C-alpha cells in the first residue's frame, strides 16, 4: 500500500485544529501518516494573556500541553523549522534533518519583533515599556501595573497586522479595572494610540465605534491614525509619523509581528479564501501565518476562531486531495471575539466577516454571561488536549 504523509508544521490552535478535524471526519486514514512538528508542543489561547496582565491568572497556568494520549496516532517531531522547499516537497529542521511530505500544512504562527520600531526594544529593556504577547511578558506587565502609582499610561499598537484585533482595547480596559481596584485610577490618564482608523477595522463599520464608546465610558482616550515612528525611553516619549508625540510614564504595547516562516521574502502567506491553499501544489497555510482576503477586500483578523475555521477548511480539502471525500474545503467567515471589559464582564464582537458590501459584525454589550462563555471556551479546548 502506497502510504501518504501529511506534515503539519506547528502544534498551536491552527495545526491542532487540522488534526482534530481529520480525526473527527471519520474518513479512512489507514494509508495516511500525519506528522506534527513543533519546538516544544506548548501553546495557549491568546485571550488568556490579558488575564495574566490583569492578575486573574498566573503565567504558569495558561500554557496548554497536549498529552501523549491526545496525540495518539500521530508522529511527533520536536525541532525548529528553518525552511520549506515546496518544489521538492521537503521541510528542513535546524538539526539538519529533512522531512519529506505529500501534503504540507503551515501553521507556525507569528513572532513578536519589538526591535522593528526604533527605541522600542530599549524601552522594554529599561522597564519603561511592557507588552502581554507571551505568558512571561504578560506576567511582567502585571507586575509593572501593580507598581504603577499613577501618571500617563499609554497603550500603543506598534504596527499592523497583529494577533487578536481587540487586544489593545481589552488591555486598556483591564488595566483601568486593575488600577481602579488598587485605588490609583483617578490619578492615571489612559490612552490608546493605533495606526488603525478604528478598532477592529476588519469587522466592518459597526463594532469599532461601539468599542470606542466602551473606552470613553471608562475615561480612556482613543487616538486613531497614529503610526509610530520611534520610542525614546530616555524622555519617555512616543513619536509618530505625523509629528505628534505622546509622553508616558508606562508604555504598554502590541509588538510588531512577522510570520514565523515565509515562502517568499518575509511576508505573510497568502491563501485561497475557500480552501486555504497556497500558490504551491500540496501546501496549505492556516492560523496567524496565513493571510486571507475577505470578499470586501479586508484582511481577515488573526484570531483563534479563524484558526479553527481554517483548520476545518484545510482538513476537508486534505481529505479531498487524497480522494477520501468529494466535498471541497470551505472557510467560514462567521467569527467572534470576546473582549473583557473589567469587573468579570466581557463584550463580544460577532458576525459575518465575509458579508458584502462590508463585514457585518456587531458588538454585544458586556455581561457576566459572556465572560463565563469566554472562560468556558478555554476550558473546553484545554479539556480536549490535556
């Protein structure tokens, strides 16, 4: 029997969603080997990191480490991917190993690159700037907010695109909540600066303005269209391309991102909107590493729900590729994103990101029920793998 090999690079939400969907398809896979490759086989749901910053969770509690039982039936390879040769259907690892494939799924995600903004890394090293785009850094951000005694607290989106489109706004709301609890909110000015024209621009015209209203209700200033030029940690000032500046006592930023692996230059991997195929035969991309353009021309946000939706589309298309089904893969544009607003309440932006003439996403008002739903989503995902 001629066995086929599917290699999945990345054991995060995108890669594991592909594995999960292949298993649940009940398609006969006795002649297919699935190889899962990652550096450490540890991941987390991105929305748990603001909880660490807020102090609701500690940084050791957010990683999800799939058990051997959860990965049963897969071949796991631990190593760092350093290159892909689509023409020769091989993957290169940092130890010199080469993995051949019949089908390849790229799901390695995005990397934080604070050094891309002049002065930002220096501010991070000096302790005047923090971020919460890793468990360790989210813990560091919490400690900084715990010691913050008032002044100018600036949230900065360093560049686009970035993972989790609501993160800077959720972070500002949770920081306000924490400082209120500590009794220093009245002596703190909080502002958000972003190059975006509004929050969640990929969600269409409705959700973003509602999120700005939530910010204003908490006394948080919103400054759109602010592209950062450099950060000066000596004077504690953010300088923008339009000549404006923003002084800060503590800077909390969304770091610049780049794809963990590229197939050309250092760009995000463009895929077919229907089936997540790349331009290379037998190669798919899913999750944060992929770039999907909606029917309205907007780029789909880098969010967990679309990594899961993408996993379903890729798995279905893989089965069709190997003759296991006649049904084509089809990426759903229905998505949502929870936004913690403080007081153990959350809002949710939900709708159709593929709607025309523009995405049709609305922001549901904050409630304890939505916060509970957000926590339940993590519990269910974790329970499946641990």
